[in-house]
C-alpha cells in the first residue's frame, strides 16, 4: 500500500506541474480534480500509514497542496496558483480522513463489544 501511495503522489505531482495537463482531465473541472486527487491520496495514505495519527496525515497533505500551489507560480509551467485550489485539497483530505476516523472508531467499538 505504501508503494501505491508514492505512485499516486507522483502521478498527482506530475499532473499538477506539467505545463499542459491532458485535455480529457480538464473536462471534469479544476476544483473537482483537486478534490478527487486529494481524496484519493488521503484514503491511500490512511491505509498505507495506518499507525500515523490522522492529523499528521492531514497536515502533510495540506502542506503538499500548498507546495503544489507555490510551484505552480513558476512562470515556465504556465499554471495558475489559486488559494481556492488549496482549500479544495484541504476540504477533500479532511472529509476523507474524518470518514476514516469514524470507520476506525466503529471497528474498534465492535471489537471491544465482542471482547466483553
């Protein structure tokens, strides 16, 4: 699962930083793409790094989104950095990680009730 996370991260970075992303991707809309990428990264990260606290994963993914937006300011990339894109990244990541937290607590609660 760790290898899948790194592959997904590499793909996300490539799509975020290539001067001309594939036109087929742009049909979905910029914010939708940001949210889909960070939702996927968050879910995979929660599985790949299950021993990490979810807040640590969120902070790391939020930082990644911020770094992507800063890198998109490089003129040669012909990309636009937007605060709204970073917010979309964070919202998607937070939503998935909160869902993971609910699932983890539910599983832990069921395991605890089976022991009693």
